[in-house]
């Protein structure tokens, strides 16, 4: 269960220990898509990961539906998973040509609920808070997802050490980030304490 590369932010043991065979009641389900730029046979995969938030306030990975192929193929796959799991939203990354991702989905299902996200940081930076949730035991895989887990164990604090793009990991990170929105916001500054009136006439006067 050693990590595949030095400095990996996920390791096999953590993934194995967090694995589950049964689901709790689910509060929200998301199909997250990391769209590949090319549809060539040897191109990167379109990362398609189904993520959920349980009533126990833990994250769950339900399915890896990643695929290569045409826009119609990956959009149909994403919507099939949306239907299968009765998902709430499909999450897409706007940076990678928002219209190019949105239009195939709308062509297959005009009424589909789409949530767009914008990447302002590198993939490995976005992945770090999600890997921390795994370490804390806050996220579990329901079953095994070998291709996804291989990519996870090749992601380091400096970047991805595998070949091509970490398409599955990126889809996972977007999905879990939407389920844990507090990860995207800076902690609020604490409010200044209200003054305690101790002088004459004050409600705590001596």
C-alpha cells in the first residue's frame, strides 16, 4: 500500500481503509465531468465521476464512468449516470470551453441541470484539500475504481506524475469540491467582541 510515487497526496492504504460496500442515505448526488479537448482514439479520457454527500456528512464516490469518444458519446454517458443515480446536477469546468461542454449535454437532454465551475488554480493545488478529507476519513469509495485510484496515487503536491491528464482525478476533485463548498471560501474573520460597559450606568457597572 505504498504510494506509487514519492510525495503522492493519496496512498493505497487510505483508499482501502475508507472503502465501503454499502451506502447511507444520500443528500446530494453530482455527476462531475472533466472534458477532454480531443476526441481522438488515443486522446485523454473524458473524466466522469459520480460523487455524493451522505446524510452522515461524508463524501462518497459511487461510480467511474470515464470514457473516450465524441461529444455525443461522453454526454450520453454522463446523462445515463445522471438518470441511474437520480443525480441533482452535472458539474462541468467552464475553462475548458464552457459552450463545448454544455452544448453536447443540452443536445442530449435540454432540461439537464448543469453547474459550471471555473479553475483558478492548478490541478494539484485543487486536489490538496480533497486529499486531506480522505486522510481525515471523510470520503469513501463505494467499491473499487482501479483507474481512478491509480491516478490518485500518482498525484503529488508538485503535480501529476502519470502520463497524459489526470482526467478522472480532476472530475473527482470538482465533484467533491462542490459537495464541500467550504473548501472554496476563506475563513471569515472573527467578529470583534462587543464592548462590556463597566462604568457608571453600564449594565455591568461596578
